[in-house]
């Protein structure tokens, strides 16, 4: 198991062509053995004597991490298809598909969420003794009587990030107002401010979700909602993000510059002055690409240490893509029109001569006497 590329099928002990039902069944069998939250006093009655798993001598906690990440991938049809074709590297780095871009997969690290999605409960014995081992939360108040506490739906908020913040990474303090209990019996509430801290890693992509479990309004009859912050890019005056970690910059030039060449300077997100020289003719659709001058690639480090590559790795960056907008003159004198016409007439003659001229290799062969030695 100590390798960079992890075989998720081997983790769940199923063949690569196993149907989804078999994958789920294999996960359930392993999860019952490995779940760290099962109560030992029920283990004799409700956990079958299955013996050691196929992943020993790894620790139980390590095995628990592996099976949840493996099922998170193989239990999702799209993730499984990407993994089968491109391996773990393609899954973590993202793949350009014919119908669009598959963004890098990132395991959320919440093992019990995977468990809950399969069993429908956080109890290891959900189908047998759920009511005993994981009883529902109840409320009892004079106003509302007795009932089962249900969880409020999640509250989602958009957080807009400057591209400079995405480039360097930052910490965001998010202030939310929520109902909080003001008495020991937890019957009365009032609005109070709660501060939540978000750690924005360099290169964080749009749509990244930060979940704060049960940080919503307190209520005698409800379980607090999860608060979820979803990242989005603020419009930037110079750059636009493309394909998660590339930057696009549009530069306005004159027709003269488009034909004869030019140079200019771009101020990067990390305050460097990047000098750009263009000696090509800037035709419609022309772009200049500056490698590794884009946003940093947010590394997707696996939760399990054994899956992390050995040694130090250099930080990866996207590219800076420079597009050009050519501004045409709005007025021209008669003399300027004639000069321009002569210029293009001469250009057409040169292009025709270039097309008619024999290829240099053919000329050399003719001088040497046809085919054979050069």
C-alpha cells in the first residue's frame, strides 16, 4: 500500500469489473469491521466474526481512511470512469474531455459522510439497533411539547476572492449572525455574531466548498444547519481565470504594432514586471503563452500519508495566455491609402514568388545529379 498510485479496487477487495452493487457490499462489510465509532459492548452480538481484513498489518485507522476514499471514487460513476481510464493522476489533476473539462477531484476527508451516504445513518448497526445505539434527538418544551429534532437545510453563502488572494492564499474571517441560546435550559435565543475562519490555499478553484458543521441558528426544536461557503472569483481589472489555473490577459495594440512588432510590460499578481516581446505578425486569433506565469495549482494531497509522493515537489503553476485586440485607424488620407495599397500589392507579389520557388532540398538534389547522395 506504500505507493503513490493507490489501487482502489484492491482496497475494497473487488475485481476491476465489479458492478456497483458488489462495490457497495464490499464497502459495507469492511466498514462494519473498521468503523471507529462502533460500541464495543454491541460488537459480540452484532458484528460477525469475519476475522482480519486483507489490508493487515496496516492499522485499523489507516484501513478506515483507505476504504472511505476508495468508495468515494468507485461509488461515483463519473469518478470511477475517469479513474479506470486515466488512473489516480488523471483523477487528481483533471482531464480535458471531448465534451468539456473534468476538474481535479478532491476527497473531502469526512469519512463518516461516506459511511452515512451508504448506511443512511451514522450508526454501524443502522438496520438492526439504530434506535438503541443512535437514538433520535428529542425536544421537550412547554411551547412545543415533545418531538424529534430535525436538522435545518444547509445555508450556502458565496465568498468572492480577489485573484491576488487566490495567488498567494489567505485566511478569511467570516462573520455570521445566528440565533444562540441565552439560558442554561436552552429555551430562549437571541441574535449574536459568530466568526468562522476560512483557510484559502494558493490556487483555490472556483466552486470550492468550505463546510462548517452545525454552525447555523440554535433552536430548541431543530438541529443547527451546516453553513457552507462557496468560492467565486471577483472580476479583475487585468486578468481572467481560465481552466482553473491559467490566466488570460488582453492587450490592445495598433495596426502598426501588429505588423512590425512591439514590446510591453505586464504587472503580475505577485507585483513583478513581466516584459513581453512580440516579433511575430499578430493575426486574428494570435495568442502568446507565457508558461508557468498563471495561478498556482492547488495541490490535492491525499488524507492518508502513505499515498503522498515521497520527496519535495516544486509548486506547479498554470500559464499566462495573452490575447491581442488590434485597433484600426479611423481616418486615412488619400496618400496614405495609396501607400498602403502599394504595400499590400508588393506583399502579394512576394507571397506568390515564395509559392513558386522550388524547395531548397529539390534545388540541392538537382545540382548533385538527381536522386541519391546529398
